[in-house]
C-alpha cells in the first residue's frame, strides 16, 4: 500500500477557499517536507483537481 502525507488526497485546483482542509497550500507543502525529512524534496503527496462538483470550491478572482 502506498504511503502519502496525511493519507489523503489534496486538491491542486486554483481555489480561493483557503479554509478548505484539502487545499494544497505552501504551508501543507512545507509540512509534508518536514514529515518526509530524510528526503524532503520528494515527499509523497497525493494531488488531484477535486474542484469538479466540490461544494466548497470558490473560483479565484481574475481566473480565466
């Protein structure tokens, strides 16, 4: 079974909802690197665009 940070999939869609726990922020990125301290540049993080159908998705202003 593969292992990834927090055993969850983070959303990498551009989204203005900064309160969403699945939003892949710089803070999440840095925390994953600390967690995978033996090889921080290769921390395993599951990412996907989860915006389609997400009730929490907020399109960023000025997004084309």
